[in-house]
C-alpha cells in the first residue's frame, strides 16, 4: 500500500470529474520543504515563521530572516511560497522575549498581527526580509489573527512603503507581492465581505477558527469532543467564507489540521474548497482521496451537509461519501 501511495508523487491531484485540487504544503523546517517538493506539492501554502524566532535566544535580524526565506523560495524551484508573518504570543513557548509573558488570556491576547504591529519595527523588518526573498521566486505574504479590515490596510500600507524603500536602495524584489489574511477569527470570517477587496487571497485556519467559534481551547484535553470542526456552525461559516471568496475570484485555501485528514476531504470539497494546505506527511493520502472523489456529486450533496443538525448528522454524511480505494 505504501508503494502504491508513493506512485502518486508524480500524479495530479485531480478529481474523477477532472477538477484539479491544488495541494500546498504547510512547512516550518528545511525537511518539510524538501519533502513537500519531493511529493509534488503545488507550493508552500503556509510557512510558519515563528520557528525562526523560537530557535535562538535572539530575534533574527533582517539578513538572517532574508537568508531563511530566500533558501525556502529557492528550495521550491519556482513554485509559490506563502510566508506567514510572525504568529507568536504568550500561547507559544517563547525565549525571544518578544511576547508578553503571563498574559491572563493568551489566546485572546497580543498574538499574531497584533504583536507584529505593537512591537515597533518587527513587522517592517519581516516584510523587508520577505520582499527581498521575492526577488528569487514567487512569494505571497499571509497575515495571521486578522480580526477586521483595519489590520489588513495597515499591513498593506507598510508593505507598499517597504517595496518603495527597497527599490530606492537598489534591492531587487518582485514588483508586487500578493497579500492575504488567515481567516481564523470569527469576526474576520463574518465580516469578510467588508474587506475581501483589500485582499489578494485568504487561507482559512480551522485550528483557531474552531477554538474561537466554539469557545473551546484547542490545547485543553478536558474538552474532549467539544473541540471539533464537525459542528454545524463551523461548516456554515466555512461555506460562507468560501462563497465570498469565489464570488470575487479570490483564491481561498484551508490550512488547518482538517486539511491533512483524508477522511474530511469530501466535506471540504463539498463546501467549495479547491485548494488545501497540509503537512507533507498525509499529502499523498489526501491526493489519493481526491482522485477517487467526484466533485459534481459532492457539490450536489452540499445542501444535505449544511442541513446536518449535529455532529452525528455530519458523521453520517461523511460515512456516505467516503471513497473506496482499489
Ligand atoms: C490555524 O489556526 O488553523 C493554523 C493553520 O495556524 P496555527 O495552527 O499555526 O495557529
Ligand atoms: Mg492559527
């Protein structure tokens, strides 16, 4: 079976009815990037930069960050690389001294884009390093923990200024860099129509979206099944986000853990998702599931999925559409 899966490295991620589902990889290390490339990922859909910041005792300077991003871009040989700006906060172990310690409510605190904007120079340095790496291959910038339009506008303004500054300094960059938001805070998901036009792409972060939408700590085992994407509120919200993006022709992916679980692939396709970003290890299993699914059939069953009244109903829908692998 492993051998059969490995054969899929060079096969397209195409549904039975011929629709290409783009599979991007989540990565945070050189090894992940090499594996994503070898498995035929369409690109990197989520590069988590916090690991650069958590490795050492010091905050990496512009040159150190630039070298890391440039190597990432070169490693993907022309496939698109999506670099997420720092998503650190008191919720992650942190030696860099950047995040406030002992915030009473770290998940709701100064994390992600909030921290990047609160610490003078942090975001600018990171944007400069990413922009310099964009001279070596296709790069997009993804902003975590966006809660509404203002943050996107602020990052866009800074990015525009950084590109101008670099041009004046004679540094080579791409002429434009696509800017996207993680949709993982419920306010951003609900209010997306108010700022979709300010974005070039979105990526739905179901790990945090589930946590915030269901008021269930993603790291608290005592909550058991309560922390689950199989909740009608999650499916309805993801569906509405995907519709807003599709209406604008804006690329939309899902990059939470759910994207790496082949059992959930039919559900995501039914909701309208055509781009997934997942850890490289389950990539071939998800590709195999895609190749055994009929997108038209799943879309026709989307209303039944959205009518499901509870987790058991969603599970029944899933059981009924699981592909059979030869
Ligand atoms: C998410 O929240 O779904 C996500 C992909 O980001 P992280 O797990 O890094 O918060
Ligand atoms: Mg997140």
